[in-house]
C-alpha cells in the first residue's frame, strides 16, 4: 500500500489528493468550496512529516489550530455517494 508521506492514515490508492494546510476561517471556506465542486473532503491533523513548505514555526506553535485538507472525487456508486440524476 502506497501512502501519503507524513500521514500513514490516508492511502493514495483511495484517490485522496493533498491540497493545503489551513486554519479558520479559511479552513471552513475551503471545505465548503471543495464540497460545492462535488469533492469529498477529509481533514487530518498536521504532523511534522506532512509539512511541505508551509511556515513550520507557526504550525508547530499551534498544531491543533491547523488541518491538512485532502480531497477526492465522490464515489457515486457507493453507499452515501451521490448518484447521478437522469436528465
């Protein structure tokens, strides 16, 4: 199983794409935007290995304030996924 570096909870085979690290109010805005685009959103805590060019000092000072945003297309065939509506 190949996994996203720094976060062994998110298998890449499941289609998750790392977007960016955010805190409120941008976190809620980004989640709302991605969902409005039809994407599934997953938030994960910031871990030292998940930092890619972000301000490490800020993130280390208040790690609970920040989340890593992951997105993937909604699986329309799975339970809980939104089935396409006929035209």
